[in-house]
């Protein structure tokens, strides 16, 4: 839990340090402030939530439950067969999946793998932090660096198009992740 308004710096800068300098995408960050005007500045830090002061026990409990669920999902493993071998990859190490001609390309933090398969089948079993942005792309929300109406730039520098049929859905999913219900 990180207050945005600090004495010598602000919580957004601390969050950027955690994400960019420390390259830590796993630590859950929940911002706290009496002022809701910071919300747009938080997108690049990818906080788990944003709570308005004064804090409410139920809202804090809901955030803690969501953090626990996200943590469990991120410990999950994606399993696949490729080149006659069986592989396991942590979901947290996957930047995105792409497909072309019945081949699936698994883009990882440290390289790329390929195997035969269908993105449609993968989409059915992957965790909720993955977003389908194109018939041929499933991306890990945790590795989005920038997002525009037509494309997403990933932390590894790859720019991936958002196809026309997915644009409305992608905007909605991104907004939901940034602006979680405060119930």
C-alpha cells in the first residue's frame, strides 16, 4: 500500500522505480490518496488498485483477496508440447502468444518458443491477466508498456496491433484493470 503524496517524492515515482528500475512486475502496488486526479498517471505503473481516503475495511479486504488470487494465478504454469518434448513455462514469464498458420509463438522475457496449436484453445485456459487483442495475439497485461487505440507496446519493445473487432473489448478490459470496482 503506497500513499501517492509523500514528503520528499511521490508514490508514483516510487512505483515507477519498482517497475522500471527494479524490473519488478510481481509486487502488488495499491495506491492510496485523498485525491483521485492521479489516476491517469498510474497506468504505466500498473497498480493492483487505487483507494480513496479514508480507507474502508471492506475495500481493503477486497483488494487483499484480489492480490491473493492474482498471486496464485501468476504462480501458474503453462504446459505445451513442441519438437517432441514436453515443456512447462511460468505464466509470469510469458509476454504474449502469437499465432500464424497453426503455429503458436510463445514470446518470453528471455526468448521465444514455438509449437503447433491454436490460440483459441490457449485462450480458454490461460489466466485473466492475458488479453486477446487480435485474432493472432494474446498478451500478458503485466507487460504492457504503452497502449493506444490501434496498438500495444510491450516491455520488450514489440508493438502489436489491436485489430478493429477487438478494440472496444480491449479498451473495456484495460479500463477494468486500471479502474477496479471499489465494492
